C-alpha cells in the first residue's frame, strides 16, 4: 500500500509556532489541522501562556481529528519546576474513518518536524487525555 504520508506537506508556520512554544514559551498550546484539499498540516489555533488545560481541551473539536502540542508545567516531588511538551494525536471515535486514517498515517512524519516533543498521547475520548493522565505521564 502506498504511503499517503509522503505527500503530506507541513506548513512552515507549524514549525515556527512550535519553536516559539519550545524556546520562548509564549504559547501554552497549538492545535494543528490537516487541510485535505492541499494535503498540508496547518496551525488552527494557538493558546496564549495564560490559557488553561481546560481551554486547550475545549479547543479540540468533538468529532474531528487534530494534532496538538501542549506545554505542561508541573512541580516535581523534589519541588522543582519543570515542563514537558506533549504531542497529542486526537482522533475521536465520532470522526470520519478517512480522516482517522489520514491523521494516523501522517502522524510520525509530522511529529518528526517538531523537534523537542517529550511525551506522546493518543486520545479518542476526552477521558484519555484528562489532566490526571497528563500529570501521570509527565512525572
């Protein structure tokens, strides 16, 4: 079977916004969407540093796939401030099969473009990416 991911382009803005999140920490999260017409991953929404995890979770559509990165700040048991960058592949059960296949087949290539991801999550339901799960994966 031909690899449909090979034709998926990544908009430069995706890499630029990710670098800003990673280096300057001026974004809390970024939601990415595949534009099927032009076969390209583009930035759909950028969350400012003051936005919460709830704001992030609410920005993911209930019945469409998305990729997202979330910069999670936490305090370790030793009282150290840390942060981890999560990559979340959001593929709700209610989304179209074709869309789920497109996102699944393009994920690894897209993720390689974003250098600095520390934790990856696959979620088909909001409970699979709850704040408790994020905290558990961060530590």
